[in-house]
C-alpha cells in the first residue's frame, strides 16, 4: 500500500497515467486485514473520501477538512513499480441491506508488515459499483 500525504486537493497521477473513472463521494468504506477492522464514513467538510480508478491502480483519496489529503494506492498486477507492494487479487460486487451496493477489492501485500496480515479486504459503498468493477476488470486485462 503506497500512502502519500499532500496539501493539494487533487491527487497527482503518475506520468502517462490515465484516469478511467472518478467517484467523488463514497458513502462508507470498510477494511479488514487481521487483526484490525477499520471503517470510514464521511462527515461533510470534516472528512470525505473519493475513488480514482486509473489504468495502473485504484487510488483511494481521503480529504481531511479539505486541507490535507491522504492517498492510498492499490496497484493492478504488473502495472506498479518494484517498490509498490500491494496488488489487487480479486474484485467483486455485493450488497448490504443497510448501506446498499459495494465494490469489494481483495489485495495482497508482500513483505507482510507487522501491523496487518498479507491480505486486505476493502469494501467501497457507492452508486454504480458494478460499473466500477467492470472498469477495473478491463484495466486488469
């Protein structure tokens, strides 16, 4: 997982990287990687999250007070650099009776960090999750 902090409101794509889909608002995000389980829900103007899907990675962007952003990248297999060590293993779509449809990404990281297991399961609750899954599937081929 490559993480970058910035004071710029827009994420910085790599040279030649093409943005395929942008989701400016995520209703809810959950992440499970034993032993931890994390959740995120937006509070307008305080903390928000968006999702960029590019031809090389899935980029999750968290905005804090619209001043600081945190970028979290999960790379498509074979599209990252040597130092990029978290890659997408599986993508699927599901539905929660309370929060609606979600895009689920299962990723693997190597070497295993001390604070989490090698597999992470992230769920992004959003509109048109199936379309986002198709965009990622096409980019992976």
